[in-house]
């Protein structure tokens, strides 16, 4: 474990579990530089999960630097940076990061906050944000599928997960099986750490597309 100005510098191995994966949106990627936004302050496990999830989606052998920003609390010129993540793929990735394949270096900024944004505020991600009527209908529809999907979660977290799923829909509109799989991975609960299963994930995906991104 390394400590250098930030909380952490935590090295994780390639057996990372994604059960702690929070909702996040990739807002920019250029080469090995990736910027993501989240709607909540993250734990070390959640930052680890984002790094592992992003790493699983990369194919280019190089070093990757991920900046994790809160979608609120920043300005036009300064991001509200919550964490930085590094990982490498292949020989080139190892040379550029000093990390072996499967290792993830996560550094959390100290004492950052992620201010709440009341519905139907719009943030910088460019993804759809439901109005109050659609917001309420979305939550009600999730409860109808299974009350445990909502449980005691902050509704903003469920909206964030839905919007992140909309980003996947936008990028892969014809990959239905993949979208069902990512929906099942995103929508979890304490008693359902691996998701609610394919049948309910199909229904959740339909609810997301109906109430959050109907034009996708």
C-alpha cells in the first residue's frame, strides 16, 4: 500500500470483484486517458471496482489513467476530482505504469464532497435526466419488478444507475444480450450482489429505456 499526498495509492489484484461497482458514466476517452463521472462520494472498494470494470473493457496494450469526478460541485474550469486510477495492459502498459497485468492503483482525494442535485437538474454528462413525473414513474416501475431493487437506496443512486445504463444503450443499441448483462451487473442489492437475474434485468432495462432514455 502506497501513500503519496492522497488517501491511498491502493494496489488491487486481478481477482477484483465487481459487486461494489457504482453507477458511473464515461464522459471522455482519448487513448489511455479516461474520464468518468459519478453522483456520489466513493469508497476505496467502489473506485477499485470502476478500475476493474474499465480494465475489462479495454483491448489496447498501453497504460491507462482514469480520473473519477463528481458530476456536481465542480466549475467550468476545475473538476470535482474524487479519485485517480491507473492500470496497464501488456508489456507497454507495464512499462508506462510500473504495474503488472491485473494490478490497479487507486488514489482517493481526501475530504471531497459530491453535492446533491435535485431533480430534474441536468449535469455535464449530456445524458438524459428524467423530469419529476418520469422520475417517480421510474422508481415505481422498479418497485413493481421487485421492491428489493429500490429497497432503502437513495433514489438519486437509482437514477444514476439508470443514466449509466442509458450510456451503454446509446453506445451499443443493438447488443441486447450485452445490455441485459450490464443491467444485471449495475442493479444490485445487499441480498442480490450478483444482480436480480436475466428475467428481471430484461424488465429493468425496459423501464430504463422507457422513463430515462426513451429516444435511445
